[in-house]
C-alpha cells in the first residue's frame, strides 16, 4: 500500500518533450507534474487524466519504451 491506503497500480508513462522528464501516476489521485510544470498526470491505471499548458509537447510511452 502507498499513501492514502492505495495499492500500487501504475498508469501510463508520459514524457515531457520540453524538460525530458518521464512522469507516471502510480495510483488513483496520485497527481504528478513534470519538472518544468508543462504537463501533469493522474489516475494510476484506473484512468489517465492529463493537464498541460497550451504549448506543451509530450509523448505517451508504451510498455517497451
């Protein structure tokens, strides 16, 4: 179990093409920003919720990346 009693339930990894950070939400309500705060993810494997600045560029990575 992680913070808040949630089990580790990793969601998709997303790469910010500005700061090159790779971020991943590990469980529901685990909201994560990249280092330059251009993109954010939430939801673990339950759902993918993304937030981004209008000019943000990103790539959703598959399991082989």
